[in-house]
C-alpha cells in the first residue's frame, strides 16, 4: 500500500474519531444557544423533559461508533505494516532463529 494513501486513511479515521467525540459538546452548545439540541429538546432547554434512557442511549451509540472507528484505525495501521514485514520463509530464517519484528 502506498505510504501517502496510508497517511490519508489514518488522517480520515482520526478526523472521524474527533468529529464523533465532539458531538456531545456540539449538542450542549446548541442547547445553550436556545437550540433544540439536535432534537433532544424540541422547545429549548427551559422546557426540556428528557427520558431516563435518552442520554445513556446516545452515549452508548457514540461509544460504539468510537470503538468501531478505533478498530478501523488499528486495521489500517496493521495492513500498512504488512507490506514492510519480511517474509520469514524466503529470507532464510530457521526455526531456531530469533525473529524480532
């Protein structure tokens, strides 16, 4: 895989992680500016009646998305490392050789 493509994929994954992590702050900023909090409070924060599970459900969805994006980032880095790893069978390694990547 081309090094610049790997850098671009890592950058996109990192920006996606930062964007998802910023969602709660954006919701709170919207609520303080007399907004609806992205639909959480239809008439603003003064008349907001949020159920007991709406906040934890949003937190759970955000955490699952963050974990998925972190796994995607780890997969990208793992795949990019495969191209630089020497082939153990063709490079003359024996079973008693110590291989340190």
